[in-house]
C-alpha cells in the first residue's frame, strides 16, 4: 500500500527546500548590484577615492613626484597630450610622465598635477563637512524626536547662557569666575534633585529655576526653520568673507550650515520608532534612555541618514567648488577644482581645456554621488524595493 508522509515529514521536506536566509548587508549588496545606475555611481566613487589618495601621495611633500606648483612660463597654455620643449626646460622642470596629459595653465603649471591635488581637497571637504553636519543632525534630531515632549526649564536656559558667557568672557577673570560659581550652584541643585533618592523640595527662592519655558522639539525645530530661511550659499559666503581663508574654515562652515535636513530625517524616524513595541518593552525592563537610543532606535534610523550623507557630500563638493571659483575658497598654493575652473575662465577660447577638465570631473563625480544616493534610498526603503 502507498504510504503517505506524516505532517512532520512534510514539514521537514519543506524546510530543506527553503532558500537560505541572507543577512541585511548581503541583501542590500545584492539589490545594489541589480541597480545598474547606483552600482555605476559606487564604482565611480571608488575610482575617485583611489585617485584622490594617490594624488595626495604624488603631490604632497617638499619634493613631490608631481609638483602642482611648478611654474614654467615658457610652457604656458600648452594643449593636452603635448610634449615639453626640452631645449628651454631644465631637467627638474620636465614633466615626470613625459607629456602634459591635461595641458598647462597660464603660468605653465601642469593641470593634471593640479587636478590630482584638487581631488584630495574636494574629497576631504566633502567628507569632513558632511561628518560635521551628520553629527549635529543626529544629535539634535535624536533630542527632538525622543525628548521633544519635555519642557526646558528656566534653570537650563540660564545655565547654558552663563556657560556661553563664561567662554566668551574668558579674558575677564572676575566675570568668568562669578559665572562659573553660579553655574556650579545651579548644576549642583539639578543633580541633587534628579539623583537623590529622597529629594527635598528646593528653597522658595530657587523654585523659579524649575519653571517650564518651551518644549525641546519646539526649540530645535524653530532653529531649523530659522536656518532654512537663510540662503545657505550666501550665508556661507558671508561667513567665509569675514574669516581668514583656510581649508579648515571651509569644512567647518559648510558643516555648520547644512545639518537641517539630517535633523529632520532623524527626528521623523525617532518619532516613529519611539512608539514601537520594542521601545515600550525596553522601557518596561528599566533600560536607560541612552541604551534605548543608541542600541535600539539609532540602528533603525540610520538608513535615511546614510542617504542624506551621500547626497550631502556632492552638495559640499559643489559648494567648495563655487567658493573657490569666486575666490573665497581654499587659498593658494593649494589647487582645487574650483580655482582651476576660475583661472581658466579668462582663457575659455584660447585654452578651453582649463575649463573643460575641472568642469567635466565635477560633473561626473557629483553625478556619481547623486546616483549612488538615489539608489541607496530606493534599496533601503522597503516600499521602493519593488522597483529594484
């Protein structure tokens, strides 16, 4: 008689034919490889990263292998792939590669060497500026999303105001000492009030310090709205014009004026995740707020932050190129794609390669970052994965 498999046997047979489970990283990589545009953007970024690192080692130091600052006036405005005139150049002035790959500028400097140096400057500005913006955005967005319903007490405002005044008045010892003592008294009272098992009520003359003023979410989001009211590029241009020219000032200023989008992304994710069951279970177990935020909520909220950071790198590189083009960017002798483009605008008809080379590279690199960011947004969003 034919035998029929028991339910247990059928269950075991089904389980043996189930596809192997994949980790989230493996699934993301598989979807990224299927998305040709995003994968092409990633490959271009990797090539750009390798070229920028190689350019750093090739153009840095007192005796670089490719000297972007070498002036050869007799070789000015030479077209790409042209050979040097060995009769008028000394041995140390000859190009290492034997030809000028991208030609020379109006001072006879090798455009290829200057493009390599500018690649590292653009990469550094993009990543550092976005790192600053993402750090500020995660901090403020997390505070607004998790603690947004709580009120800021008057003592908190007074404490931070005095702290800022103490830093500003660092050269006034008497005022700084008085402010420091007052801040210490306020901080001690709040510490005792929060951590004492049997807190005693504050004295009557200090009750006004505990008065609620404004919600955390309201304060942070109104600051975001105020920052969005200003045109970012003109705000950056104004601050850069007031400060001494420096690559560090450029990175910090771009980072401090581009955190608003990340703050909104993180706040929206925190508002959604803090009401989930796993967060309620963590609170019921007595887990601290810091562990809930960094262990349970933050890993689930980083997806839009990564996309925002990828797109922000392209925006920061464009901003740096625009500032350098206007003469407010990285000061000489450092070469950037923006000041190479600025130097070439006066010779656009006589030496168009001075404009086309940096302009085309900026276009390709920024497009690669945007394609990669758009692809990652589709991959990391479950509602948009159907298109991949």
